[in-house]
C-alpha cells in the first residue's frame, strides 16, 4: 500500500527510528501506526539480541541531588562508542533516567528497569531495547548508586565519564561539599572509613602484605606485624575520611570537613567511572 511522507515522519518523530525503517514498518503494518511502532520495537529487540555479546564500555555518567538535598544518585548509561556517548539524544535519555531514579528513590539499576519510561507507555527496560534498535549499538544501564545524608553534594567530571555523590551528617556548605565530591572522584576511595571496608577486601590486602614481607625474608611472626602496619597505611589511602585532602595534604578530609563545618562529617559516598 502507499505510505505518505507525513506518516513516515510522524512515526519517525514518535520512535526516533530511521526514515527507511519507519517506511518499511508502516508498509508491513499496512499503515497501522500502533502496529508499526510494535514492529520497530521488535526490530530493536532483534538488534539488542544480536549485539548482546558486544562490550558497552563507553557511555555517559551523570549525578544529581533530590529537591530536598538529602539524596544523590549517580547513573551510568553505557554504549559501545564514544561517538554515541557524546550524542545529545543519548545524554538526554541518561538524564531522564537519572531524574526518574531520583524521583522514585531507585537505589540500584535493577529497581529502575521495571518502571515506566517518562512520557511513554513502555518500561525503562523496553526503552533501552528501543534505543539499541534505533542507534544500532548495545545500550545498557551500567550502574546506578545512591547516597543519602543531611546534606548531599554531587560532582560530574567534564566529559561525563566519572561522577560522584557524597552524603554528610550535619550541614555542609556548597564549597565543602563540592571539594569532597571532587576528592572522591580524583582519589577513588573504596570506602568512607575503615569500618565500612568489606572484610574480605581487608583480609585479601593483609594476606598480600604478609606474603610480600615473607618474600623479603622476614620471619612469619614479624611478617604479621609488618602486614598490620602496611594495612594501617593502606587504610589512609583508600578510606575517604582518612585520605590527605587534595587541596591541603597536611590535613585529612575528615579534619577539613570538621574545621570548615563544625559538627559535620562524611557519612556515605558513591563513585561511578567508565573503564
């Protein structure tokens, strides 16, 4: 049957698919717009399946804070190439997902997939499949993390390849909040403090340190003490509050926050990066 340019354009605006794809879908659907949309979605599913073995190592990472200033979310929307990652429409989808995550209180990527994508009648999971079909690359939510506090600060490194959110107990001004969020981005801590480091990670680090001491010729009992000493040094490197503050390495992050905002302290953080 004859399909008009206006019909093709309408379907293209509705789905974002290519002109020829829209024309073929309308022809297959015999002009039925809803059926044509479904055909394009099915095509997207086929593309997604075809590209499921491809590595989505590029993407856009964004962070933002809720209106009450007490919750922050970092979200990574991944794709295959840097070209797609910089595309305005791709970043817009990532921003919409981030806004949805904040509005609905999503704490991880699994919790957002079943929600309806804003302005549509499909789920986020289906929207990602749809985007895969439209763009022709594997698209996925790489990570979604949340941090909470009496005050929350967010930071996005230029280029959207790294973002952080830090939660504080007590009131923290914007400058201090941004400083600590940037610290978390630059220094890649693994935990807020010693107590919040996973036990298996501590044991692994201690075992490595002890093994190194033994390889250096130290007896087992001395190697154990050396391992504990090295572990304490490691804590200062990988815990956010104990790291030397990047703008003044004579004080720790904890002391910087306490001196600038009495009564406040870092309580949580999340950091997401590509690669």
